[in-house]
């Protein structure tokens, strides 16, 4: 999703109350509500395809797979995000009885756009790295065959693997799933 409009600072309680009644989603980052703009066709195809492949591969195992309507609350501060895809091993840790936000994904994926790429790679990843359960972070380009997989290899150590060819295979250790880029990008129309 593309972040677009930043509103004035509010409390986390005000944000959560607004999210319950608003039809449009917003992220909450360091006291600011950031409205989410609509996603492109490529964004929707890639999000749906990744979610479907993970859901089918993991549905009989001890995992939960969520799409972009589930909020994430990382530790350290009251910041809420809507990752494109999240996987949780074991029981999800919800922040409330309404089950609208989780805290414990082992895998997070974001579909990149021109307006969010820098934020997703830097600031957002810094928030995500504070999640103890997180083992892998995936960034997927919608402009060309390009997937960046960050895998936790030690305390404060992440290994980057770049996949840039249709023949490459995304191998996820946190959930023991493999997805070919040819399959992931099927029906995606590149503009360049």
C-alpha cells in the first residue's frame, strides 16, 4: 500500500478509535496517522499470490497467514503498521480481544512501490527488526523481477539475498516454503 497523507499528531487511543470506524486504513507512526492510498493491480496480484501460496503450504501446519488488513504492533512504542503479508508460527499474540493487531510474526512481506520503497527498506525495517520472533523480511518489486530477502542470522545480523531473474526461487527458511519468481510474477505486467 502507498502512504500518502500525514495528519496532525494524535494519541494511540485516538488512532485506534478512528481505525475502528474508518473505511480506509491508516498506519500510526510515532504519533502521526498516515493514510494508506489504494494499491495498483500489480500490488494486488503480488500480495494475493504470495498470501495464497503461503496459506496453501501452511494451512495444515502450526502457522497463521495474514494479509494487509491485520495490524502489526512491534515492541518499543505505539506504532501500528499494515504489512502486506505476515506469517505467525504457533498462536498469534493479539493486542486485544477484538483480534485486530498482532505482535509476533516470524515472516513479513511488503510489496514495494516508488513512493514507499525507501521507507519500507529503512525506517519500517528498523521497526520490524525489533520483533523477537521475526526471522525473515521480504521486499518484492512490482516493477521488475526483484525480490530482496533479509534473513536473521544472529543478534542484530541480517543477511540479504537478492533474486532478480524469472528462474530464481524464493526459499523461505522460517516457514520451509519455496516459491518460484516465475509463479509469483505470473500475470504481473511490467510498465518498463
